[in-house]
C-alpha cells in the first residue's frame, strides 16, 4: 500500500531526516535502540516514530535496519519469524554476539553516539547608549 500524503510529509520532516542520517551512521558490529535514535534525533519519546520510519524507508534509503533493536537488547520481531531470523543472521555476520536469552549485551555492542550539545552563541549583548 502506498503511503498517504500525511505519511510522506512525516517522512520528509526534519525528524525523519535526522533518524535516517543516524541509522546510516551506526557502525557495523554495533546496535542502537529505537529510543536511542529518537533521543539523538531530538524527540526522546518518539521510538515508535523511528520504527515507522524504518518500516517505511529502509529499502528506499538503504538503511542498515538490522542494527536497530529494542530497549532491552532484543530483536523486536516475533521470535523465529522470517524478519527475526534475517536480522539475527545479519547481526551475527557483523560480529554481534547474542546471549542465551537471545539478548544483545548493550554494554558491549551499543553504539556510543551521544547527543551533542549546541555551542553557546558568541554574540555579545547589544549595549544601547542614550547619545
């Protein structure tokens, strides 16, 4: 089914552009959570939006979708589903190790990208005189 006009507008939003840029930046052998990407993109409560963008844009933007996982270090697809098995296979091929519980050790494999703080403005306040 083709996306609606509203969905297309959302995909072209600044948030979507940031999400796509961030997902493309996740290095091989590392993972990021949906919430982590949302926070880095400036909307910390938009993890579902990240999932929607992944679902809508992975193919057209050649996103490494397999590197985005749930907050507990698990793949979000139903276990043993085709997508689950494909994602796990891709992560294993990049050296990501799964624990017995099919969890990924986020301390070891989570991408450590941090939110960058905006530099403070160097503009000086204007001083007005009476003359």
